[in-house]
């Protein structure tokens, strides 16, 4: 997995555009050429709350091109509601890019990208990078209902093959997206996934059974987002290249160590997670 | 530079805690600021008084299981559980590879026995990079033992007395709000040789997930921080400032200069900023500029002139001339 050696900074940006691809889902684009220039697929930013209250909000970077960076998010609480209230011309300060990002260095030729709900927000950049390198990309996209399968056209326009599943059967196959992945033929040589934790666990199990390496972008509550508070940990293999440097096994000879999702992650190899 | 700006520039914000001299009366709270380096890209290191490092114990600790954080109204609960690599590794790697910064570096020591506190303090305080020691006798998130020390005045006294013998450097004892009489604990710490007191650590709290019927923290209970605890912290500083002469580092939900001023007026010599760094890491430097302007506008020359001004029972030894009441 790549480490974050890019220049991270607080960027004072201006909102360029705001749309609602579905009720309760907001796509917010802002002017941030320096951030766009250094962002890698799978990284995130912290949006400093415009009102100055509450902790900053971690958001996956959806688009980063030329002068514009965009985030795509589900409005689920006071902090995202505040961000959703921004309009073109409003100022927004963001810290980023943060976290590692997907490791696409192995020149994968056939990649399955698994998205659960708003997890799609971290997957456009890797899809664009993979297609630019002429890889075949199949997107397995699940959501509660058809209306929440946002940005399908966008991914299709990038050149993905798209397979959908919905909980209520209102679009694509009824059921979980991991069911679609298990039947993927021919088998992909790499899986990238982002979504709710149960979906990521199911993806990890499916990939383990099929013998396909998988990279998972985890979701966890962050406080600082920069590795300072150790609040967002996940247990991983002590021998992982991503394991924070730590002394040998202790406390019962544990072979795991708690890695920070914000710093060592948010993307981890599925087979190295001990969750 | 206009006349007023020149006056502001002359305002003296430096303070002393024991022998520790801070250019600014602002510390970054332990556990909220990592080693400082995590925030260095976003904050101006020259505008920070000191950084209290994350607590270290004798043995490595994996810390509590996730989730470790829950957002709550006007604050957050945390239960990290003192994850750290242990003192040996810490000295050999974390501290040795540290980037020199203009801020003062305060090592934080946690432990589960009186002897562990003394041992870790002796090791840590011997390092030239460490300017002072904060004794974390009040972590609420490590089974029963962690907070026991700060909840028992006699035990606090024992720990501080033993640790006092291991170092000449400034010793700051961090007190728990989860006690009946914080002033009594403060007096014991002062009698035992503490140079300063950090008031307060987090307030114990809990949140429950009504969908799963389970506590939301992996550790079940946690420590509440943020503006939700500020009035509790201001009162604690006020009460401790009536009880001891040694300086107090006030902390608990400080986000703005106004918040910080409440603590100074209650009797704090310095303040510590923790959770607010999660909103915006530039908050500490804004507070410093805000203090400078506040004092300058009132024709005051130093931060010491406002310490304890709202506290009629203020017992601090550094009572300043011109203090009213």
C-alpha cells in the first residue's frame, strides 16, 4: 500500500457546483487546483466545519481533475447537513489529501470494483486510473434501492461494465452486491472495495474463498484524521507493511497490532486485516 | 505597524510552570496531538507553547478495541486505552527520531502502579528532548486501575512523592474531574511536590446504540471532552485555584479565545487545547493572537495580570500587582 508522502495542507476553496444525484446525497465540487494535483485514488480529506463547531468531517475524494475537487456524500447528521447547505460561491476549507490510497502498482489487467452505497464516492478515481492503464474494470454496485445507485452513468461513461444489486430488487439483482462478485467470470485478478463494514467483511470472505487479493477502503469514525489521536484503529497483521512500527508481541503474544484507519489506511489488504 | 498593533506586540504571553518556561500559555493536550508531527503541516509550530506527548507506559499496550470514538452533543467520547509502544521502544524510536521544534515538549507518563510511574518518569525525564513531565494519574479508560490514583488523594500523594524524587524537571499532575472533592486531591499533589496541576482530564461517560442494544464504545465507557465539559472544567480550575499556590493548566473544551479567557480568569496560568484541534489545527494560534489582542485592547502588559481575576479565593503564589478584589 502506498504511504502518504504528498504535501498535505489546509486548502481554502470555493464551492463551484452542488447537485443532489438522489434525495439525501450531495455532490459538491470546489476550486482546489493544488489539492487536485496531488490527490491519489483512495485518499480522503477533512472538511473543516464552515460554522466552526463540531469536529471536521472525513470525506472520500470523488473527483480530482485540473482545478476542481469533488466529494460525494450521504447527508446523515449535523455535520454533513452543514456541508450540504453550501452553495456555489461559498468558502470551504479542507485538509488533504490524507491517508494512503489504493495500490495499483501491480499493473492489474482485470479488476472488480465493489461499491456499497455511498462507498462509490471513493471509487471513481481508481476506476479512472485503471481504465487509463487499459485494465478491464467491472463495477459491482449495491444499494438499498434504485434511487440510491447514484452516478451509474458516470461510471459507464468512464468505460466500466456495471452490475447492480439492490436490497429491494428495484434495480438489478435483489440481494447483496457480494453475491454478484462471487459469480464473476472470468475471475478478476484484483478486487477494490468501499462500503459499509458488513459488506467489506463479506467481500473479504468472498475474495479469500476465490483466492483473489482485495484492497478494502474502511469506514471508521475519525476525530483528527491525521494520525494524532489513535481513535480510528483496526487490528491488522503485525507483519504487514502497513503495521505501525511497534515492539514485538506483548499482552498475550498477540500477532496483531492496531493500525490507524486514517493514517496507515484507509485502504488495507483484506488478507492482512484481523478484524 | 499602527500604534495599537505595536502595543499588542509588546504584550507578554510567556508563563512559567515550575522551571518550565513557555513562550505562549498554550499546551496541546496529551493524546490529542500525537507527537506534534502529525499536525505540523497545518499549524505554525512557532505559535505553540508546548506539546504534551501521548502517554507512555512501562510495557507496550495494544489499547482498547474499536470503536474508540463516539461523537456526542458538543463533544465526543473516547476510549483509546493508552495504546503505546512502551518506554523502551518509545525512547529508542519515537523520541530519538523526533524533529526538533520550537515548542516545549512535555512527556506524559501513565501507569498501573506507583513504581511504574516512578520508573517511566525517571527514564523519560532523563532525555534532553523532554522539557517537563505530566503525570497522567487520571486516565478513565484503562479498566479500574488508571483513574484510581487521581480519585484517591492519599494515593495521588504517594505517586507524586515517589515520582518527585526521580526528576528535577517540572512535574505537572493531571487531575480527574470524576471525584467528589478535586481540591483535596490538588492539595495532596501540591504537598507531595507537584510543580503544576493540569485540570481536568476527561469526564466519564457512555453512549448506547439503540439499534444493537450495545454500548457504542468497545470499552463500554469513555472519557467525554469538548465544549460539553467546559463549565465543569472552569469550576474545577476555580476550586483548585482556591486550594493551591502552584500554577494550573486549565483544560476542557477550549475552542476560542473567550473560552481560554474563562480559564485564566478562574485561576489558570496556562491552558491546554485538545479536542478543538480535531476541528481545525489552527485554533491554538488563533487563541494566542486573540489573547494578545484582548490584553492589548485593555492596556494590559502580561497574561499574568488576568490570572484568577474572577476568583475571590484565588490562592496562587503569583498574584499580580493591580489585581482587584
